[in-house]
C-alpha cells in the first residue's frame, strides 16, 4: 500500500509515535534490493529499558510474545496494515483491542540490534515491509523490484 502525498494529513491524524514525544530515529528504513536479501525493515528509535511503548494506531494485538528470544508485539489495523514493535515486554494480550497511544508494554533491555537500547518499529502490508514513518507523513516511498 502506498500513500499519496495528499493523504499525509489524514494519515498523520490517525497515527502516532510508538514512544513519547517525537523521537529522532537512530537508524532508518533501508529495504533490500531484493525481498530475500538482508536490509533494515523498520526504524530504530532511541529508548531506555522500561520506557513505555505505545500503539501507533488503533487495532487488535495479534502477537504479544517472545519470538527468537525477543519480546515482540504486533498490532493489526483495520486497513490490513500491521505495526511491529521489539524488543518489548508486553503488557497487552493477543486479541486485545488497542487505541492510538495506548501502552503495549515496555522497552526490553539491549538485545544486540542497536549499539544502545532502541525500539525497532516496523510496518507491514501483506508480505511487503514499508517505512513506518509513512504513517506520520515523514517516510519515503521506496519501490522494490517485483
């Protein structure tokens, strides 16, 4: 799903940052040149262990558990988009409805993904990873080869 520039204000009104304030990303979305290659499929936001993680948009929690040794929360939204958050010590449960800004859990400790503690925030549509900053009208659309 791609967002026309004219929708930026509407999109930004429905979505919010997953951390308090407006954190400055320490690592941006860098999609791989081919879907199966390595890349950075999200945005890393500076955080401290124990900091509250907020739902970026309204939806239903579809994942709230440990995956590959890290706490992961995924929220599925009415439009089919999914936002992902890790590492998170979840305080929500799978099947729970959440609103924009509602606490999903707390940032877990350093897990080796970032040089310092961070929150990795992702956005997925179907099996396509997108820049989550698009939700706030800030990201760049990058097309992958089909």
